[in-house]
C-alpha cells in the first residue's frame, strides 16, 4: 500500500523555505516501506549516517536482535 506523503510535504514546505527548495530539487519521496515500518525507518536512518557496509552490518544485528 503506497503512502501518501502529500500532507508531510506540504507541512515541510510551509515550515521551511530551504526544505521547500530542496524538495523541488530532489523530487518526490520514493521511500516505500517493505514489511515492518519501523525496520524501514531504522534502515533509512542508519544508512544516512554511515557507510553502506557498516549500515548493512548494523541492520543485520538489529534484525537478529529484534527477530
């Protein structure tokens, strides 16, 4: 089931002119949860913070710990 990001995007555009321009430059949000939404969010956050290899290792450990 696709997520409607329209309300969130409208809020971000109204709240911050820099984000408004960034949204125009980057384009639409293509993030789609696959399975558990917390796992999708955690993966997005971890992947932005560190290298791909380290992020993959952390996600494997997190998934193993949480089941």
